[in-house]
């Protein structure tokens, strides 16, 4: 089963290779990416891992809370980009106008 996981609370020192290594013992990792700031190139403290895992809950429970570079990481199944309920900017500035 192919799954995409959100990994949060990462130390700014963690790179893609370290993120991949963290999950590789639990299944075949397709990709591991630490998200970086577009302007500075510095880690934003979270990333995504795509992997083949037979038991997603087991992978999450095995890695969630684990200490990585001095910080306990948070792991959840990633949400689809469109699942946030729509664009929040749709009603910007509309309140109170007649």
C-alpha cells in the first residue's frame, strides 16, 4: 500500500537522507523530502515521506514521538491539498460591507 506521511517538528538540521533513513526500516521509501524556505533554503521544520507500507498505523506508531536530533517528531497521514475546505481567501474583506 502506497502512503504519504506528514512528518512535523523536525530539527532544522535534518535533511532528506536522514528523513529517509528514519522510515526505511519500516518499508520501502519512495521519496523523503524536508520542506525548505524558498528564499533562505532553511528547513521549515517539516517534511513528507512517500512509502510502501502494509500497515500504516504501525509505521506511524513506531516513528511518532521518536527523538530525532533532539526533537520528538510528529507523524500523521498527509492530507490532500484540497481537503482543507476550500480557499480561505474567498471571503477576505467581505464582512461588514453593504
